[in-house]
C-alpha cells in the first residue's frame, strides 16, 4: 500500500471539474487531524465550497485511483484527497508548502 498515494500523472483541470457534481460528502477521517479549536474555524462546508467554487491550481491522479487537487492559498496549497464513485468523497486534506515535482512524477513511470 505504501506509495499508493503518489501522484502518477496530472489531470486536466476542466476534466476534473466536470467530474465534480453537487453530491459531495466528507469522510469522518477528513477532519480527524484538526484540533477542536481548528474545527470551529474550518468547517466541512468550507471544504465543499473550495471544491465546488474554486479552480484548482493543478490536479493529480494518485496510484490508488484517487484524485488530488491542489488549491492555491497565500503562501501554501490545500491538497485534498478525493474519491469519485457514486458520490464525490473528500477523504482528507492537508496544507502543503509545495507541489510534487512533475519531473519526478514523469521519471517514476
């Protein structure tokens, strides 16, 4: 299972946005890493608003078949892990300072 979250290729942003419908759920795991005080500030609705209203900076397809859109913030990115089946499920999210290297992704094939 290790390495299954690695991005294997980039996905067209327009194609990704077309896959995202209005039926979006948040997994219970998505908010697990937040403290109680952070949960008061960062609500599940915010994650849904980000994925439905914002254009991702880029979107990667992970080895495990999940999608990983990156949304630009002032000095970082929000990386979401999304599973698309009958519904769109936000599995988890995290803040990251940088994007995975496209060159590294292409060289690992």
